[in-house]
C-alpha cells in the first residue's frame, strides 16, 4: 500500500537530521575514507589479497608468458580489491545503529517485528511519504551502499556520503521552515 | 524455459510503475527470473528477482521487483562467471528472454568462497563493537544473516550453487542435526574466541527458526551437505 505524504512535526524532523548526522555520517566517516580528510585502511583483508598465502601461491613461474600475464592481472585485481573495496559489515552496522536511535527515541512507531527489521527508506516513507524527494534520496543512498558480491566500492561509499549530507541539509532546512 | 506466469507477473508489476515493459524487458538481451519465486519457494511478500543484461539501462526501480542489471561485457567477465550469483542463476534461473550463452562457463570460483568467508568474518569480528548499540530486532537480523551465510559458505566450498534463502531456512528448520556440522564450518574461520562464541550463538539461536511458508523444500538434494 502506498504511503502518502505525512505531516511530521518540525521537532521530529530536526531530531532525525541530528541522528543521521551524528550516527550515520559520523560513523561512516570514522570507519571509511569518506567525507573527512585522511584515509582509513580496509580493516579486513580477503584471504588471497596482497600479502596472503594465495598471492604467494600465485607467483608466476616464468615458464609461460600468458600465465604470467594472467597472474599479474590477478594480482592487480587483488590490489584493486584491497584498495577500493570495503567489507559491507561496517556499513550495515552503521545504518542499523542509526535506525536503532530513531526507533529508540520513538520518532517512528511500530518497528519491533524481528521478522522484518526496518530499513531507512521505510522510515522515511512513514515520516515524509513515499513520493517525497527525501525518501527518493534515501533509496538512492541504500542503492549505493548495497554493494556487489558482499563488498562495496569506495566511489559508491563517497557518493553515499554526499547523498546523506544533502539529506541532512534538506532536513535542516525543513525543520526551520 | 520459463512459464508465461513469470512474464505476466513481470509485466503486471512493471505496468504500475513509472516505466514500461518494453523499456525494461524489450531493450534487454537477456531477462532471467531467479531467487525464491523462480522455483516456487517464495513467501507471498517475496520480491521477484530479475537479471537484466542490458548495455544502456540503469537499475529500474519497480515495487516488488529486485533487479540486477549487467552489461554484456560484465556477463562475460571471469568475476561474474565465477560468482555465487551467476552459479545460482544458472542452477535455478528461468530465462524469459535470451539463451544464456555464458551458462556453460559458469563455475564457483575460490574467490567466491573466499569472499563469503570474508563477509562472515567481517560480520562476526565487528559485531562486539556495534552489538550493544543495536535494537533487538537487529540482533535477530544479524544472527539470521550469519547462520545463512555459514550455510552458503559451506555450499560454495563444495562448489554447490546456493539455493534461494527460503530453501536454506527450510533446510535449517527441518534438519536440526545440521547444527554441529555448521559449528564445524564456523570453526574453520579465522575468528577469535569471542567471535566464535557469537557464531555458535547465531547457530543455536531459537529466534532464527521462524515458521516458514508451507512450501516444502524444493531442492532436497542440497540439504545433504548440511546433514554431515
């Protein structure tokens, strides 16, 4: 069923913005090289990435040029993985801790079904309506952090950070109107 | 080959969105239904999972459909051909357009299993930092996720395509003896004692044994590895 635009109090809107800024933007910044200067190294390395046993096993033997080339490509690929791809776990925890704050402060009600834990865009649908631009932006944010193959690329994280900052700014404006 | 029911459902869901069937399906070289609906083990509220092979399409947003959009070059890449999802689609997917000429090249790579392992290790190792800040509904969510991911890891290590989530859940509910087996799988991971205890708690948690849809497990042969 389509959720229509709702009238949410300015105080609620303001508090949601503060929570997003403190818990989502703040935690993403502290966990990933986004938003603030200073890179954060990926915390967990996938086995077989540089320095791991699989890389040593993949050392070219020099007998087969194609194979050597292929191994170099594989190493480059692993390098890229280590530099640019991050584990999804911290992103997921950051988002869910933020939702927890919103739920715990009772800014939205009715999210206690363990079979269907809330997602941020559903909360925005309740607060602002399904067709609101803020809800669409949150859906874009969720799309960016959904990752691929259990990992998320740094470009997507940076873009997600930008989108979330725009959301917070818009919420701030609406809470003043 | 897909039955018309999939095409009809796809057409019906797209028709109430802001886009058109022709734009989404007509312009794609391949369209494949996968996930729980493809093999009829879905719940009534399950999304329809759809792979589109399309060089020019962004990911469409249609309520009730979860699209994966790949360009033809991606479908031919070793990354895709060795992935968990590609293996799942080849095993369970229903093609409603295109022939899937890449199907014969799909295999479950070491990388797919390693990525799954890294995913589980990441979830477990980072949990202590976040756990106390999470609402109880999220505790259940992560316990469920970790148990399912352990099941998937075990299948990937054996080069068995991972079935839809509902099938994993049905398997888990029906075969309690799989518990010890899954603890052994967790024991192979590079975890500290706290993370390993959490893994066991996830496996043992009664909260993760939800009543499931009445649809029986459709892929009986896949439960064998979990019975140990």
